[in-house]
C-alpha cells in the first residue's frame, strides 16, 4: 500500500476556478451556488464537508458536469481512500466485493441452467486473442444469455469472475486495490494478439480506456470499443439484419459510466433502440443528469438503505413516463434495479438492449434477470445483512 496519500491526487487543483457547477448540478445534494463553492473549498482543503460526505452516492456525474475537466469525483473518492487506509472496509461490505469467494454474483452460478454454465466454461478457457475479443466483466457473467446470440458470431468472449476490472473498487475510492488490478491486467494481457477489445458494459470500457491506463498505470496495446458501436456498424452495413420491428414504448435509462463516455454510449444505444422500432420516452432527468440505478449508492456509507432509495427513485422516474418497458444497456444497472424492484414493484418490465436485439434479429429472447435478482437479494439478506451491526473491518486482498 502506498505510504504517500498524495500519490493518488487525480483532482486538477490548478484548473479549478471554484465555479461550483459540479455540485450545483448534482441530483442528490440540493446545493445552491454558494453552498456548492463552500463544499468544494472544504474538499480541496481536506476538511470535513457539511453535505457531500452525507449525500454523495458515488454516481460519477460531477466529473461530467465540471466545465474544466478537474475530476471533482476523484477528489471525493480520495477522502474515501484515506478512510479506507485508516479503517479498512466494514465487514458488511465483504459479500458484495469481487475478491470475496463466494460473493453475491458467484453464488448465482448454482441457479444457472446447463447452457449458461457451459458458456461460462467456454469463456473461462478461451484465450483472449483474435480480431474482436469481448471482455464480459462480472456483471455480464451473471447474465450470460445476453451474449448467447447470433449477432456475436466472429467475437471471442474471454474472461472469468477472477479477472476483475476494478470498477467496484474505484467507485469506493480503494485506489491501492485498483492499482493492483491495473498491474494484474497489464501482466495478463501483455503480448496477447488482440485487435479490438469490446465491452458490453460502459463501466468496463471506461476502466480499460481511461481509469486504469490514465490514472493507475495500466498498459494495453489493443484498441477498446463499446459493443453497441460494433453492433450498430454491423447493422448499418447489413451484416446483421433486423427482421422484426418491436413497436413498443420504452423509458431509457442511462448508466453512470455512460455519462462520462458521453454520446459514444448514450447516442449509440438510442440509435440501436430506434433501429429496432422502439419508441423512446426520455425521463425527466436523463443523460448526464439522469438518476443512478442505486448500485453505487452503497459506496459512501455501505448502507443498503441508500442503495434501495436511489434505485426506487429511478424506477419511479421511469414509471412516470408511461412507457411499457424500461430499456437498459448496463448489465449492473439491470441486475440492481430488478433486484430492488422486488421491494418496489412496478408494472414496467426491465429489459437489456441485447435482449431487444435478440428479439429484433429473430431469436427467442430470455429474461432471467428478474428471477435471478430475487436469489441475489435473498443471498444478500442472508449473508450480508446479519453483518450490518458489526463494527469489524477488513482489507481487500487480491
């Protein structure tokens, strides 16, 4: 673990003019301009804040809001990193960490059918080499049916649960853990013959393109691309054909990392929805100012209540559009909101972009997320909730 706390100073102090935009536009803090400026002054000085450390849900949007690219999100994360250095993580968080075995994702393996388990075996054993290699990430590995489709022909899917991208650690400010992930991935992919690495989830794309190499020293000698961009090009060239227009209304949810990556994700997803004949209904808060699915809301206080409330807020926002379904392109968002939909039932089914594409290209789609998320929620209640009163802490070892 680095001994110098300044080693992880990613905030651009010299560029910040204390405009306050990053916090004024935050959907969760309810700050006016003067309050936002005061909070930023406290963050920069390393002093306790009045609002940020109580209300921040780690949604990442403040980086998108900053007009000067100063990375205020990383300034908030730095305080959480220092907290981790001093105290470690509460044990109630351990079951949700990728390094834990089992964890809330790997425990789902026993609920998968034979076909899904076979897909995971093939992907685990497949060497990451080829013109187009897809990194599934732990979220997609919990719903492998998403990639079991004809439109994935020609793409090598390679990865397993132990090949973590470090996203969950980054969102908690566990910078030393992310640095070890960067070293591990650099070593693993060094010398591999990869043309382009594809990512179904924006989180993995942002980690491999920006966070790991730009902030933690990872070195990759291959290009990276959003799977949606790859599929859109195939559709526009005629290599993939839409045979069925879907003709139903959807409320469009945007993910946290998509806010950072911008139109590459958000516009591409909408272009795909349009090609499939879906009628898009934008939520009142959308794109950069959209609400979080709730998953990252646990990164601040490790409170399940924070996660549930944030998720319900987005589910309610989608319901207000009157759309028939909710369209989601981030797998972590899908599993999170389907899980908390058991606590806040809504009439809108939640569907993944790739599930829509399977249907539109003539395949029979499956929608296992709702049932699978029930077992996720049950496992979390059984294995994590009893730890909530504990004051014990621990450290991540990877």
